[in-house]
C-alpha cells in the first residue's frame, strides 16, 4: 500500500480546479493512505470530502523555523509518492529538500521532481486538464464522472422559489475580472421582472458589490457573509442560472452542473480557467467592463438560459 502526500495551496479557484484530479487519485489509492498539505482556511472544506487520512497545515509562512519544522515532519512521514498539484516556485524548494533528505518519488511540473510534466504554452489546456496530464505519468487514470454531493446542504425550504444566483465579488487582485456593478443591478432587475428571486453570495467584503442589485430589486435572498463553499454549491443546485465573474465562488457554484453565465476577459488565463462543458456559457470581451447589459440579456435569450 503506497503512502501519498498531495500538495495543494492557492486560491479557492485553484482548489476547485484540483478536485477532479484529487478524486482520481483517491479512486486509485486508499484514502487511509493519503495526506494533503494545504492552508488552514481550506480545512473545513476539504474535511467534508472525506478523501484524506490527515490534513496538514501549511500557510506558506516565511518563518524559517516553521518551515524547517514542517519539512522535517513531512520527511519523517516517509511518503512513497508526493504529488505536487500546486507546482509553484515555493514547492520546487520543497522538492529539493525531499530529494536530499528523503526517498519519496515526486510528481510535479517543477524541477527536482522524478515524474515531471512539461506544461505547454498557457491557454493550450485548462488548469484541471494540465493536472490530469501530470498524474498520467504516474499511471493514474482520469475519472470522468465526479460526485460532489458531499458539498450538499439541506435547502428544501427553497423548493418553491425560482432563483438566479449572482456572484458579483472578486478578490482585490481580481478587479480587472469584475463585470460592471451597475450592470449587475440592471440584469438582476431583468430576472426579477420575470418572477425570479435574486440570491447574492460572498464574504462581507463583497457586500458593496451587490449595492445596485439591492437598490433595484425587492425579491432578494441575501447570503452575503453566510456562504461558505457548501452553501454556495447547495444554492447553485437549487438555482435556474448562475451569473458570475471568473472567481473562486463561481467555480464552486459551477460544480453543481447548473447553467452558468460567465463574464470573461478574452485572454489565456480565461481559457485555462473555464473549461468547455454543456453548462458553461461564456460572454467574452477584450475587457469584461465593455459587455453591455443589453448584450448580456440577448445572450441569455438566444441561448435559452432560462
């Protein structure tokens, strides 16, 4: 029985991109032999999956004492295989230490790994497909159908409501990916006029991004600062449509399989983030700010998204 360590830090979106790959790893190897190292903020989310024996904390501190203690623990665990799904400059330093002081076989797209996947030019493959190509070098097959019901929460009291889920917020670094907030409000009003309830989700920093929705609409279900990933996923399952920027909560919602309207910039990052599927609908412009409300409504009607 192989003992495995998976490395996965990053944003919430990065974690979501890795979930199908982690599912395939767990399908091949007994979960009782798999540990994952990640940031503390993802502990409760990943515990729900019940994929791992241990979840090890690594908040990517620059404190050298904490780093040495962490690496010593990992080396002493004597993993047979380390699968680096983060593939960062930082984790390449980890590999270097593992190669000197340990005997683990390392899978990564970074140097000092034994099974190194060479990443093609950005935009040639999605982030998820790149990770699948990486683990193929370990002869781990891609499992096409992934069940995310471990994220589901009971929202039966919403059964009789017609809902459109709006995800308007972005990270501080992601402002360039955010559709115009006034237009979000106009689009929400369009849905309300068709007798839909408008549900907004996000953390407390996202409340300002829903100002125009709250000003324009009366039938609002407000889950701002009350929407961890499992709630976002569960609301998405109950929704008729998801309207979102390219952001982590949007990727969580998209796991539900509900039709998703993405407002996107036309660049290689977008091509790598949003995969082609029957439920992903991409409204793309050189700048997402230039997409008009009228164009969005025409896109929705032409693609029968309601």
